[in-house]
């Protein structure tokens, strides 16, 4: 496996960051790929910064899938923790793969799942808090 993946991918797979669940999360996003069987769930805790902007105070994930799926989930949480929702919404599939130093072409769909789960969690938060 190590010959397919770079050092950062292996690090995030063997030592994933921000694993778990946030009880009473402000936003939850789930995505999956029926072809490969990967399933990702992202949990968000939203805070307000000094300027009154909403930001990701905490983020956790639960992933059932391959090493690349775990690594991309972990990387997404590292990329957006402390960022505003607008900044987090700008995280693309390509940015996740790039931050990991690349993924084998057959595993690129994993970066899509991780970014999509993040975007779904933000959508869930916005839907729950519209007009508040």
C-alpha cells in the first residue's frame, strides 16, 4: 500500500486527526460511494469570531472505507478547523488531494467524498440556522 501513497497520505491514514463524533453537532454531513463502499460523516461545531463571522470551532469525522478515504477525511478536518464557513466552502476536491501530496488516480474519488461531506455539513448547519 505504501508504494501507492505518499508520506502525507500514510501519516493521515495511520494517525488520523479529529476522529469521532460531536454530540449535538451544529451541522452533520454524510456522503458515500456505493461503488467502492466508502462512507463519510462530518460533524461541525460552529462559533463566532471577533468580527461576528461564523467559523468552524471544531470538526470531527467518522469514515468507513479505504486508507485514502480515512486520509482525505483527516486532511479536510485539518484544512478547515478555525476557518470561516465561506473559507471552508471553498475547499475543493483538488485542494484536498494536493494537500496530501497527491492520490493515485483510482483513489481520487476519495477526495471528492471528503470535500462533499464537509459541504453537506455546512449546508445542514445553514438549513438549521436560517433566519436565526
